[in-house]
C-alpha cells in the first residue's frame, strides 16, 4: 500500500494559494477516481480517501503546514505503510510556475511542511513531488508570496502542473517513484532563479 499526501493549510482563507497546490493535486486525484474524503482514523488530524483499485491512501493533513509531520506519522503507523511508499506533494518556489519535479529523497529545502515531516520521521528518505509556484519579486516576503493566490497569467500553467502532478501520483502508486520520475520530470527546462534554495522564516502557524 502507498500513501499520497498533499500539503496545504486548511480552511477557505487559504484555498487557491500557492502553498495549497499539494491539496489541489490530491483533490484532483480524488475526483478522477471517485474517491470520497473522510476523517482519518485514530485521531490523526487529516482527511483521507481510500483508493482501493490503486492500493493507496490519499490524504490531506488538517494541521497547519508547519505541523504536517504530526499528521503524517499516525497515518503511516495506522495503515502500516513504509516510508519509501510515502509520496508528499508540495509547492516549490525555486521551480518556475507550472513545472513539477519528483525526487526519491532530499532535504526540506526551506519548505516548512517538509521540514516538519522530516523532523517527525527522523529521515528525509521519502519521495516528494514539488510543484513549481515561482518566487516572484524577491523583495517580497516569502511567507506573503506563498500565501498569495496566482496571478491571471499563471493560472493556466499551474492548472496544467496540477494535472501532471495528479498523473505523476498515479504513476507512483502504480509503478513506483522511478517510473514517475522517468515519465514526469522534465530535463530540458532550466530552474528559475539562481538555483539556491529559498527559506521561509515566517513564525505564524499557517506558514
């Protein structure tokens, strides 16, 4: 069994923001396969949907982004899922809007949700799928940027990226992370910015 978790912040205030593209990807995955969201078992603070044909659980933590690990660990334990069979879908400011990238492991790269999961698991050896949301004006506070909604000219590329992220999640469930990487990582596109990882130092619970 595999676990696909999309990260975001709960509530209508955050719907459609850059930080919530992980939620958007798993919501699309659920719609594609007629999955119904329900409260997670044993008090895990998340919504889950059982993908019986795919042999997977799809989930959305209802903790705020900084506390994502508190939802991930109970789900892995309850469903007896190995860490290597976990795929975390997140936003990435160091990828241009509309690009996706899958990796089998790696650092948090300044992402507070990944940082929380790595701290809770005690390892960064789990697959992650990053959806590029762009960095925008570097003079703008990063927390403000990721909690903002997309500009009009970004909506088409981000919608396409969410479609491909859902497809990559399906490939991960069916055939594993290597197949998903081979099929969905684009090697011909340059990364945006200077290649350095931005960090988010916001102190609010929803960053």
